[in-house]
C-alpha cells in the first residue's frame, strides 16, 4: 500500500514541473493587462499595438522573443523567469518600465534603443558588470541588488545618469 502511495505522489510531483517555454501568442493575450478593454474581453493579436502594459511573470520563459507589434508598450514585466539574455526589445521605444528581476541574466545588453526607459529592475540576476545602459539616458531607477557585482567601483558607471 505504501509503494502505491509513493508512486502516486511521485507522479503528482512530475506533473507539477513546468517546462521552459517561449513567449507564445496565448501568453501574450493573457499578459496584456492595460488598458483594460471596455468589454472586458482579452486582447486580440491584431490589437496588440494598443496595449500599454504586458505582464509575463512567473511563466518559466527561457528567452525574450515574439514581443512584436506592441508599439505603445510602456511597461513590460518579465520577472521571475529563466531568461539569460536581454534581447529583442529595441523596437519597444516607448517603454518606460522594464522588470527583468529574478532571472539568469549575466550581462546588461540589448537596451540601446530604449531611450525613454525610466525604471529598470535587474534585481537578483547573475550580472557582474554595470555596462550597457548608455542608450537609456532618462533612467531614474536602476535596481541591481543581489547580482554578482564584486567591484563596487562599477557604480561609477552610473554617475553619468543625472536622474539616478
């Protein structure tokens, strides 16, 4: 009887494992949260250019991809995933808030065209060097806690940002 019970428990555990995934159309539809449509219906892909806020948190996303046609996007939450590289965001030129906290990012890159970015969270990643932010002159909040920045002189790279 105990063996059967253990086998059932093991099967349940295996079912709970979430496989790594890429950003699919279904995730985008579910993650498009602002503005709220008057009819309360989910956003259709053809309407993505009107979406201003996208939440793709806690989804085991392995890479940033397929975030196209979000021309009006102001906030993007990709926190608590397994992303290891910042990429495919340069077309989101209206973006003001980007949350990539709790991922596996090793390098700050791919932000060159995000000139309107005000708030960037890279908290709890694997970052060693504070570089790659020059394309974001308006930054007023940068969260870099719990990374692998060992040389505190790296903070000098943030002095050029007048709003920080």
